C-alpha cells in the first residue's frame, strides 16, 4: 500500500477501499485503535478491528434490509487542516445503494475524519458519518 501523501488523500484512499468492498484495505489506512460513529446501530465501533467490525455490521444489516451495492462519492473538502501530526477533514458525501431492487441516493451527507500522521503516513483515527436525505431513483 502506498502511504497517503496528505490527510485528504488518506480519506480518499479509505473511501476507494470501501467502494471496492475491501475491509482489509480500509483498515490498512487506519490507526490502531480506530473509532467509528455511524447512524447504524450500535452506532459506535472502537478498537483495533473497528473498521472490519463496522463493515461486517454494514453487510449484516444490508442483508437483513435487502440493501447492497453501497458506493460513496465525496466532494472537495469543506474543511481540511493539519497541525503537526494531527489533521481534521470534513467532506460532503453522497451514498448510493440498491434497496430491494430500487436505487437509493442519500445526498447531503457528510464525513468528518480525524487523522494522525504516523511514520507510515497519514492514517484515519476516527470518522463520523452524518446522514443526508434519501430519495428513491
């Protein structure tokens, strides 16, 4: 894995891995421990396997609800700052997925990410997803 050159690149790398369904690649761009705050119950995941645990929960809930094919698109940073080895990035986001055969678009979401610069490069330490408005296409 190539080390992300800046905090925004680390966020983009994480999202690209999510879009490929690659939990191991997502985890590789994270710190240990990692924290996730999401609208999906139980809402908080924390620890060395937070990313994998969260992604497994996404797939289980998706199977239960009839949802699949998740894809997230992020925009240019609404906020991006770094101070020493800490960074904070906020991006607008849109998620699309299939729900019982119908395409759903969740627009107006945001992803807020705290990152740490380690010797291997920038790593995601924590993220929070704020849901947007969902519409059926």
